[in-house]
């Protein structure tokens, strides 16, 4: 996850109750991780045992060093939480092509 991420992919497995939701929060590096702490950054409702994508709420900015955790909630109770993921600064990459690419190309040099 990087500072320019707008979507958080989450893979769920196991028995997820009907109507369960995923709540994603960000925490400072030294902050206690708990459902009643942190800053909500996105939610997904009626999730199931599959991969889901949580869009960040409008105006959310991820900073380098923020810690992201997803919680699975049902009936207001936390059923599970993800491992913490630290946001990394996105490093721009410039690519310069050194050879032409054609429809017959099977490789090229960067």
C-alpha cells in the first residue's frame, strides 16, 4: 500500500455471517490498534468469503508510516482483524525505451 492508494484489496475467508461489513482504519505508528481507536478510511458492506475492494473515503490521505488495519464486523462486534500494513511512500519510476516495439517484437530493452 502506498501514499497514492485509493483502493484497498482485502481477501476474506472462513464463515462470514450475512450482513457483515469490513471497516478499514488508519493508525499512527505508535497508536494502539483497536476498533474504537484510529481513523476510519473506508467501509464495505454485506461482504462474503471472497476478495473485496474497499474504496477510500473522499478526502482520505494516506501518509507514509500510517498503519492500516481492516476489521470484519457483524452486529457491532469485531469478528476478526487483519495484520497491520504500513503505508509506504510511492516512488515515481521513469522508464526510457532503448529499442523499438513492433507487432513482431518478442522482447525489448528498457
